[in-house]
């Protein structure tokens, strides 16, 4: 097990900038506006020769009456409780504040080793001003500029000196390192974070009735009903004209990148609000990227039986262009449908990786051609000679033809449908590329 390091502090002191600097990657969203980070954000890092896990946290303001801030405070306390070492970030360009004093008092009670960092000390001339933070009663202060990298090597050395002795390396768990990656996608307030917490078995993601709570993608390794996955919670994606520049736009881009990295996407739709054009757009986005998809029809506990049947009919009509995808009635709040969902995710993962032997594929295709050969187009009768599976993860099939440009789109959809039905690709888009067979040289 690697040591866990929690990065804490009041809002807008540069925690996420320092988090990105230590990980060497732009993982956390950074903006001058306070309160950008809300959930705990975990990432692996290599600090001064040691492998560690860093946890970025939201700005700590325990005296706030806002439910969102109270939720963030719970997450900060949870990160402190599970940490082996705490990095408390303070603003070296400002005088100590009441939240700073509260944070320091909380850390003294935790009995976990703490490194106090004065951030935003961009030049050596600013060090004396940062020394004002000693008023908080701390014994040692590391001055850094997370934005420019100044002092971060000294900080890394200080972290390494306070880490617990590293245990003997455990055997590599190949299965764990290759866990299927599942992304939760959907509009704001569709219940993604509630499902994420249900699967994780704890409050890993902050849940609030107001939409837009999740901003950074948050992930967790989960084991549920005999299956193990890496599940990624993402920010809700609104229609493009409504997306605000800055933080929300970056959140949306991060959610889209999560689709690229996932094998399976659970598209969360709000049964009570109804499936919208935006849900259909997000589904199209997943299919364009050839990801396995399961429709999570959430909040079904809010509807009566007749209302639910009508809502599901409306959902299937709105998503009719991918009517072959499974739709699961869910209640992330009560757990309804979650076992079925987990089973479908396991099946979708297997389909995403599935490879059909060429012999079996062509025996099937011979039967298809005998029953339904490609129709004549513009006086040309295209022929298909054989089909192979060129790729898996995701599946890609290639059909060799004498005249691929004359094969109608309707026939291409028919062939894809036949492959899907015959080989059980119920959650994965089937893509067949038609290529002209090369003439053999004599």
C-alpha cells in the first residue's frame, strides 16, 4: 500500500495547483474563483523517490451554513482521517484568516503528521511576508509557488522525510491493474453521484439537489455482486449553448475525456424529468467513440407504475436510434436495479473485448449472404467475399468487397444488426468497414 497524502486548506489558496504540480499532470481543475474543487480527488504520484497517493480536497470553511460547504467540510475531515500525512496549504501572500485557524486547530487534533505550506510565494522577497503565518502557532513553514514550481523540490523532500516507512512491495495484482473502466455520464442532477456512492459503498462524491455539484471526474475501485470495476463519476453536461465558459466548460471537457478512457459508459437519464434531446446527444457521443453503453433509467422510485411505463416508452422513443441498448430501471437512492446494472456492466465489458474467430464469422456471413445478398445499386451488383474482425476493444469488422461504394447504407445497417444479434453485441456498437479487395498479382 502506498502512503496517502491529503492536501487541505481554505478555499482559493492553490491546493489544486499544488496537487497538479506534485502529480506532474493537470488532473484537478484550477481557476481563480474559490470553491472549484468539491469532491475528494485521488491520484498516484512519485514524490522524491517514493510512490504515494495524493488526495485533493475542497476549500475548508467549517463555519459556513451552506449545505454545499458543509458537505465539502465532511469530505475534508474524511480525507484527514484516512491520510498518513497532511499537507496544509496556506496563502503566503495574505494574513491568517479564521478558516486558517480552524484548519490548523483541526489538524492538531488529528495527530497525523502535517506539513504547513505557504503558497503563492513567487519570489524570495515575499518570504518575509509569508512568515506572518507563524502566528497560527505552527513550528515550520515551507514556502512555495505552486504556479511557478518554486520551492516544490524542498516540499517534496519534506514530504519524503515525514512519510511512514514504506512496507515491502506487495505482489502485483494484474487483475486490479487492468480493472474495467466505467464512466457515469449524463445531464446535471441525473443521479450520477448518488449511483457512484451506492456502488462505492460510501460518500465518495458530494451529492446535492442543486445541479452541477460534481466538477472534477472522481473515481473509485468498487467490488459489487462479485464483479470489480473502476468507476468514474463525471460532471453533468448541459446543452452547449448553456455551458458557461471557465470552470463548467473545463468540467465538461474532462467528462468527455472520461468517455475516451472508458470501456463502458452508464448514461444516467432522469426518469422523472424525462429523456431529452441532450440525453440523445450524449448517447450519440458515446456511440461515435464506439463505447459500450447501458442506459441507467434513474429516479424510478419517484414514479407510479403507470407513470413509469409511460416514461420508459418516451425514453425508448427518444433513444430509438440505439434501441438495441439495454435500459435498466434504477433508483440510486434505494438501490433498486443496481444488481442488474452491475451484471450488465460485466457483460458489456466482455462484449467490448470479444473477438469472433474468422471461420465462425464467415460461416455466419455465408448464411446471411445466401438469404439477403447486397441489393443492386445503379446497375452494379456488389459482392462481399469475406469478413474478418480487425480489432477488439472496441470491436471492428472489415468486409472485403468488389464494389464497397455501391453497398447501400440500409444494407450496412442490416449487416451490423445481424452481427449484433448473432454474436450477442447487445451493449456495444457494431462497426463494419467495407473495403475494396485488392487484385491479386499474376
